[in-house]
C-alpha cells in the first residue's frame, strides 16, 4: 500500500509546485502592472499625477536630452572638416609648378610679392562674396587685383582651384585642363603669386587656391646717344698725315664676385628637387652644381636675385653638396659659392599590406569599417576608392579612419613631409578582427548625431502621449505645474530634434 501511495502522491505534489509558481508569477506581474499604472496613468494612488510626469522624472529626462546633444556636438566640433584636412601650401604649389616647368625645359617662376598679395585679395573676395570664377558677379576681373597691388605686367594669367586637399591633386587637375595647363606652362611668364585660403563657402568650409602668373612690364629703353659731326677745316692746304696714336695698354676686367645661395627657410632635407635662392651680379648666367655636375642654370635679372629649381632625380639619396658660380657674357667666370649641404630623401614611408588592419563596426543595418593607422612616420594617409577620398593626419582627434563597408578595391597612400609617397593598390577594405584593438574603433560623428535625434524624438513622443493621457483621463483634476514642466521638456525635445 505504501508504494501505491507514493505513486499517487507524486502528481499532487507537482501540481502544488506549479500552482505556487503560477501564484508567485501572477503576484509579480500584478505588482509590475500596478507600478506601471501608477507611473503613467493618473490614479488616486498617485494623486492623479503620474510619477513619470513629476519634477524628478522630468529633470532626469531633461538632463538626458541635453547631455546626449552636447556629446554629439562635441564630437562634431572636434572632428575636422575636409577643408581642415587640407595640406595645400603656397610653397608646395610653387614647387610642383616649377618642377613641371623645369622638366619641360621652361624657366622656373619666381615669387613676386605684389602678385602674391593680388592672389590673396582675390581669394578673400571669392570667400566673402560666395563665388568661384575668374570674373566676379559684379564684373571684377583678375587684372583689377593686380592693379590694386601696383603690379604692371606685359602678359598675365590666373588659375583657380577649390575643395582639394592635396597640392599634387591641384597641379594634376590644372595639367589635365587645356586652359589651365597653358597658364602653368606658358614660356613668357617669369613671376607668380599663390594664395591658399580656407573659409566659409556656400554654407560649408572650403579651401580655395589662386595662382597668378605674370611677365612684368619692361622699363622704356634709353635714347641712343647722338654722335656730334666733325668740325669743318679752318684753312685750305694740304692735310698733314695724322700721327698714329699710341696703343693703350688694356686694363684688366674686374673679377666677378661669387654668388650667394640659400635653401628655402633653411631646409636641410630635399626630395626629387629643390629651389635655391641666389643673389649675384645682374645680367650674368648662374650655374648650379650638385656635387661636381651642373644640374641647372638661369639668367640673373637686373635686380640680382633669382630662384632656380634644381632637379635631383639623378642624384643618389644621402648628403649632397650644392654650389653655384656665374659666367658673364664675355666668358668670365666667378669662383664657386660657399657650398650648402642637403640630405636627399626620395623614398616614401614603407607601407605594406601587413601593416594595414581593419575593424568592422557592430552595427548590422549600416556597417562601417575602420582602418587603424599604421605605425609609421608620415605626414598624411589617403584612402581612395571609387569617388570617395579620405585623408588622415597623425594627431587628429579620431584614432581611425571610418568608411562605409565596400567591396571595391582601394588605394591607400602615405606621404611624408617632403612629398614622398608609397602606397598599396587593390586593397580590399575587408575587416581583420583584432580583439586587442577593439577599443581603437572610432565611430562616425554622424552616427552619434542621429542617435541624439532619435532619443529626442522617442522622449518627445512618449512624453506627449503621457501628458495627453494625464489631461484627458481626469479632465476635472489637473495639475498646472506638472503640465507646464512637461510642456517645457516637450519643447526642448522638439528643439533638439530639429537642431
């Protein structure tokens, strides 16, 4: 009988346990429902003032809205604009221009301060009046700015560029345009002025480049000296044979002083070319030597100053000795100048596929990819795939370059301060999961801005529904202070959503 009792009692014990669990679960659910009703529905227990609409709850919502918006604005403010990433400088534009001209056997251009000031004024005027053209909407031509700086020319020209981040891309675009190429490689131009300016343009931030060219007007030639006629003879008669004058001993020509040479801004490292500033006697030809080989020459104008672009493609990397001498029209030569030492470095940073690492974002709706910058010494890192170009500089706020996930092969290039570049072609932007570097992943600031707007929208919708329910459920019992506070938070959520 005992075994039968045990068999019969087992189902009864199991039912009691199920009933106990069910009773407990219903009690918890009842408490949750009661708590939720007290939080969101006007009831006698909460004095018809839902807990979600009381002062403390509204203060927490306000703080959440403000903190999320400030965080989004802080990230957006710290992330640089594309124009701020620009590495275009006037010196680099001039160097690349002269490099192209010298390679084609054309004279290098020298900087004229008046032309440079004219280019600067033209760039400021374009940004101030929101236009990008050779002739302004009011009809102002480039020649107006040259006249403003008292620059007198025989022939002049102008090239413009906007929204570039690399000087190499600017010069390459000009070379690919027939009219701009004609200006860049015009043989008659001897002087130039370059301006690079960043500012607000058409609602955004842009970098404009103005490159002016000119051949200065030459002063009027001096009038020839007239030779007086020979005096008439005073008396007739035979004319005595003239006595041959003694032949004067020729005086030795004065020696030509050696020129003075200088590298720009005390530069000691050079790449495939450099520009020497030279002071010498006017109307002579200066010859620049790299070691014992003449690498460049130029005519010295009347002011005795000339800038010579010196190609260094054939010189080996390492220390180089630069010197110069001049030669006059009658064949006299000067001694060599004081030598300068420069170190040639024409090799870009050693970028390899193995030094590139990628991380995939955890988002599944809009996945993004982060490129962790390689541990190299470089000036800029550029990623180009399709029409997208991203530029990164060491020291920027973001610790990684972030792009939309793409299967297109990309070209990744690193450039040092001398303009030497090395790159990896055909790199597929595919992730490599590295758990030890996951904290280096930098989210796009646009994502944080969208999250802030979505949070403001959600809080505004929920708060509006609760406030409307609190007003309508017990329309005779109202709390003006609660309604005013909730309305202010609703207004704040709306402002932050549309901002």
